[in-house]
C-alpha cells in the first residue's frame, strides 16, 4: 500500500541513505507497533501482547475478568474453602 509521510529534512536525508528504504521503514514500523502493543498490554495488566503465543483456549480467556469485582482475597477465600 503506497503511503506518503512528511519528515523533517535531516531525518529524510538520513533515511534516504539506507540501502533499502522500503524494508528499513517496514522494519522500523513493525518494531514501533510492537512496542506500542507491549506498552498498552502493560497498562492493561496483560502478561503478553502476542496472542499468537497462546493456545486458543487461553487466548479466549485473556481479559475475561477485567471488569469483574473479584480481588485476591476472593481467590484466597475460595482456596481456603476448597482445601480446608
């Protein structure tokens, strides 16, 4: 997909000095998007942002308790009730 962007002159000159500008830009954009996804995941308290690393069942459960009213004390009480 063709895309036109505006760059400051100095940055544009540096970019044009690369051997393969297209590949360089693709790699830079992929890296930056991954950083943004990881940052967003940390903000949302997710363990990882790469859903492809999870099995389908695990992937379907990610975030399921996000808006619940459960806390760690609820979990501890459940474990206590179950095993004691």
